[in-house]
């Protein structure tokens, strides 16, 4: 049921005027006042909700459509259309063109020249009625286009401005996480705005081109071009200026109607996206947990393998000299064994030869030589087992060292494999974490936009240009607050320029210059005996209390306006402290007296001293800030 505001309550706050308790039925209003609704009502007071706004805009579009239909009836006649217009004028106009040898009527100047030539009996010898019809249709087009469409176009632009203001996506592609529904809707909004404005501007542009330059039938909209080709009217495009203007207006209204419908369905699609993302969130959490578990497992295996590899390498490094000695010993024992075997074989051969040639020797020589060879053979055979055992021991030790080297190479291959696996696990973990973060951020964006679009006070906040989100607590005592840190730096560095800064800072609602001067005088009076930092802190505290939209950027802009770029640089240092890079760490001076194996530990100690010094400086600045607050209180 349509409603109106009670006249007695018009002086109340707009937020109360729009409540149902302060509204009366539309039927109780006089008929001559009903036309004041629509866009005028939206300009006077905010709509109760976005749904009511869409209903109002839809009703206004219907009124524009009715007005356009009445304009068409006035132009074509009751019950007639563009086809009747073509049947009446095209044939006579083409006759005039043939008689005057004119290729086409593409500009108003050509038509006016043709009308003048048609009034000259020497140049035109055809039917005067054809010239009269040409003059009639030209005058009618000049009368209706674009003058009759100016009001409709301007009203459509007002409707477009209202839709742009209220039917928004609440999505920023540059700042918000990608959300397909919101991004697509925002893309459609940008396209719709451009198309609507082009359609509305085309009405005036074609008429301007017709009078000042030339027009061609291909410049019309697609339906008009098709109709023009179908009726072979390419040479008389001016006949379709009115039809093309109506088509452009209707196209703009159709897009605005589509926009309203899309804005109505927008929260529904967002709700579906929220449900889908909440279902997918559990799967993403499970995948992320599995990837983290795999990453930590591979990391543990790699660390254990690296420890084993370091141990094996240390052992092998300690064996190098011993291994070389063992190899020399092995070669020596192997040669010794060969020599002993050869010696044993040779002496056994001599003994056998001696036994064969026993008759050639005397008994004493034979016995003495035979006993000596036997004793030497026994001695050699007694030495050979010892040499073999020593050789076997050396070979066993060398084989054991070889196995250790083989195990070390195997561990090294395992370390390389684990490093590659760890790299893949890290990439997978980062990918899973990134996917989960994107999903969580997109879910937060979807919930926020859905909350805005379904909020009962969204229309009022848009009307009064209020922030859609909840009020943020502005606590000066929070060290994590960027604004608080910046105010601490400003209070420490601003000195007497705090008064100039206070006059430069913006206020919403606006505060007059006299009120600002009273604030400055009050701060000077209250903090007369305190430090200068206390006055600056009191002034900035007042600014944050009176300025409901106080932002960090406002403070920075005000500092730049009063030429205090040094404070801006100091704030940047506090908020974004410079980090010590690796190349800076390598440039740490190391005294020559420090042993080479202690250099890494020396650099770590120097780095620790630097961090400790920076921490002390930070604590000092925080203490100064707290002291200024206590003195203020």
C-alpha cells in the first residue's frame, strides 16, 4: 500500500519520518499531491528499504514508458506506427530525390536545399505535393527531435543517478577478495551505466549530426537498421530519427529494469555463494591440515637425514688418513704374501730337485742343504697365515669404509630426494593455505555484502552518506592502533604547530571557525601548565571525538598541508620500521682477533645487540606516549 508522510511530523528527523508508525495510506492524499512522490520523495527523505526504492524506481520507469507512448501517438497518430510513416513519405521523397538528382537525404542542409529547389519551377517540375510532404515531415522531425525527448532523457538520467546511488554492489575489485558474483555484478553495473548514458546521449547526438554534419542509417540502433534495410530506406535515414530516439529511450529503460531485477536477485545469489563456500570450507581446512602434516613430516625426515649425513661425512673425513694408510698396508701385505708364496714355492722346488739329484751330493752336504731348505720353508709357511690375517683385516676395514661411503652416498641421495619432496610439500602447503585464505576472505566479503544488501537501514545510510559498517571503537590507549601510534609521533614532534594542524583537520559534521578557535583556547587553558605534547594530544583527542569519520589519511593530508613532511616521514618510520637486510648483516665489522670458526656467532651477537637497541627505543617512545596521556588526564 502506498504511503505518505504526515505533514505535522515533517519537522522530525528523516530517520523517524520513514518509519511505518509515521506514515498514512496513499489513498488519503489529494490527487494533485500524488505526483510529488517518486524521485522528489527520494530527494526529500530516504526510502524505508532498498525494496521500496526498487518499487518506486519501477513505477517511475512505467510512467516514463507511458509518457513515451503518448509521444509516439502524438507523432505517428492514433493507431499508427513507423510503418505508416514509411508508407506515406518514402515514395514521394524518393521521387523528389530523383527529380533533383540527390543521392540521399543525410543532413538537414540537403533537405532544406531540396525544399528550396522544389519551390523553384525551373529546377523542379514534379508534383508539388511531394515537396509539401517533404517539408511536412522535416518540420515534424525538427519539432519532436530532440526537444520532445529532452525532458524524458533528463528524467531518465535522474533515475539512473538514483539507481547508481542505491543499487550498488558494495564490492571493490581492487581491495576486496575476488568474489565471482560480486565481481560480475560490478562489471555489469559499469557496462549498464555506460550503455544507458550512450543511449541517452545518442538521441541528441544524432540530431546534432543531422543538422551540422551528416547521418547514416548504420548509426541507428540494430532494430531500426534492420527495419530500414527491410523497407529500402537507406537513402532517407532522417525519417527514422524519431524511431531511433524512442528505441534508445526504451533500451535505456530496459537496462534499468534489468538492473533493478539484478539488484533484487543479488542477495539471493550471495546467499547461495555463502552456503557453497561454507560447505567447501571444511574440505579446504582438511586439505590444508593434510598438507601441513605432510610438510612437517618431510621436514622432520629431512632434518634427521641431514644429521645422519653430517655424522657420516664427519666419520669419513676422520678416516681419510687412516684409509690411505690401510691401502698402503694392504698393498704391502699383498706383495709380501706374493713374495712369501713365491719364496715357498721356489724353495720347495729346490728341495725337490735336491732330492732327485741326491747322488750328486755328499751325505753331509745333502743333509745340511735339505734341512736348511726345510727349515726355511717351515719359516715361510709359518709367516704366511699371519700375513694373510693382516691382509684380510686390512681388506675388511677398507670394505667397511667403502660400505660407509656407499651408505653416505645413499643418505645424500635421500637428502636430495627429501629436499625436492619438501619443496613440493611447501608449494602444496602454500597453495592450500592461499586457497583457504582466499576462500575465507571471499566468504567474509560475501557475508559483509549480503549483510549490507539485506540491512533495514541500508537505504538510510546511503541517503545520508554514512558508513555501512559498524562503528569502530577509537581507543587511544591501544598500541596496535595505527592512528594512536601516529598521534604519539605527532604529539612528540609538532611543537606549537598543533594549533595550525587543528585548524586544518577536517570535521564531520562541520565545525565553524569560531567553534574551532574556542576549542584551541580551551585546550590552551586546560593544559597551560602541562607539556606541549599534552596540548597536542588533547587537541587530537578532541578531533577524533568530534570528527565521526576520523581516518589516518585525514591526519596525513593535514600534516602535508601545513608543510610538516618531517612528521609524515617519522610516522612512516614508526609504522614501517626498516628491516636489516642480509647484505647489511654481511657488512658487520668483525675484528681480526675473532677466530674464523667464531665469526657466525659474533655476527649473531651483533645482530642481537641491534635488535635490543631498537626495542629499547620503541619502549622509550611508548613510555613518552603514556606519560603524555597521564599528564593530559
